[in-house]
C-alpha cells in the first residue's frame, strides 16, 4: 500500500502567536491568556514508551471527540475543565488555523493539577496482572485468590500511580497517594474516580465495549476538584470488544494492538530511534480507533 493513499496526519503543531505550555507523547498544550489552555491532540502514537516515526490517521480527532462525549455524559458527577471545542469561539489569532484545529482541539480552564494518576481497574490485566501473579495484591490491595488473566474483579479497585514525564507511571499505594495530596483529597479523588468509571463502564457495556481499566487526571479550579486532560479514550483505557471477551488470556483491544504486535514481530529492541510503521499497520490501527468512537457514541467522526 502506498503512503499517499493514507489520510494525512498531524505530527507537530506550531502556533507562533501562543506560548507552548507542554508537549507530551500525543498532545501539545498552549497557553491562552492567564487562565486558559489550548489542548491539541496530534496523530502521534507511542508504544513501549517511545513516540513512533509514523502517525495514525484520525487518532487525535478520536481522542478529542471521545473525551468531549464523556465530559458531557459525566458532567452530573464531576465538573470538567472544558470551555469549548467550537473553533468559532477560539481567540481570533487561532481562526487562521481552523482546518488544523477542527475536531482535534479544545479550549479548557487552567487547573492546578494533582500529581497523581487516578487509575481504576474493573478487570485484571497489564501491570496489575503481573503484580497479582507475583504477590496476590495490586497496589497494596489484596485480591481474591485464583483469578485468571482478564477476569472481572468483584468490584472496581482504585490503584493510583505517580505521573511520569518519561517512561512508565509507577503504581503507588493509597497511603502513599495520601501523603502526596492529603488524605481528604485522596479520598475524594478515589470516590470520584470509581463513580466515573462505574457509570462509564455500564454505558460502554451496553454499546458492546468493556472498559477494563482507565486512568483519570484531576486538578483544582474555581469549580473545586475538576476532571481534566483526556477521559476514557483508547489511549488512557483498555477497551475490549465484549463479544470477543474470553477470560484466561490477553484480550483483543481497540487501541495499539496492531502496533505492538508489529513491533514485537520485527523484534525491535525498544530503544531509540523508534521505527516507522507500514501503511497497513497504521491504517488498521486508525480503523480501530475510529470504530471505538463510532461504537461508543453512535456518531460519525468529525474530520
């Protein structure tokens, strides 16, 4: 398959009128005045902690539009940092970049972020499965004996992590989290995280998607504790097709599966530079992201 047959991707952003606030593996964040930020989700993709040379068509739009869907769906549970994703309402200097920003950006309130990832697990998979096999626990929480990989847990568990600017986030106990943010805030974040996960997971299950686990980020704004960043996307969560769910093994997923499989197949040593992806792998990965959006929301992606 020839590269020119793939949809164009956005790997880098450049808005000279704005100060770059932060650039992550996927998102570029710009300062807009004293109390607002512009989030732009690129089509970059990371695997094994490195950003790859190839982008995934539509990925940034999927991440943004799924987050917008969930912000609206969950607004009765917790305030969020969204101001608008309507480019017409963006500051005038950004109007000239409308085509680049449409569908993949949002203007948000600036928040004082808590230095923890709020992870909720409804199923045992990934790092939690490895930890459970070794100790019978996850983040200091003892789980029932005899669980199989990908089993549903009796109830969702809260397993916080520290935020890592590079490499993997590190799982911590609730007690360690309490030392970082204070015991009262830690309890509030735990309760809000489990409530959000439970409502979203029940909705997604009706749409044929299992949300195995997810991570949230919160900050403090004039609204109090505020849900921020991305929410319940295929990048921040494990989405499994419910009709293919089979406990006792790793599951098919709506995210980077084709990318990871390819990188394992070529025996990449997981050291820089990260390789490029064949067009077919990029296309199939893109299709998975778009499929997740459509299945969850019933909407067509705004491209």
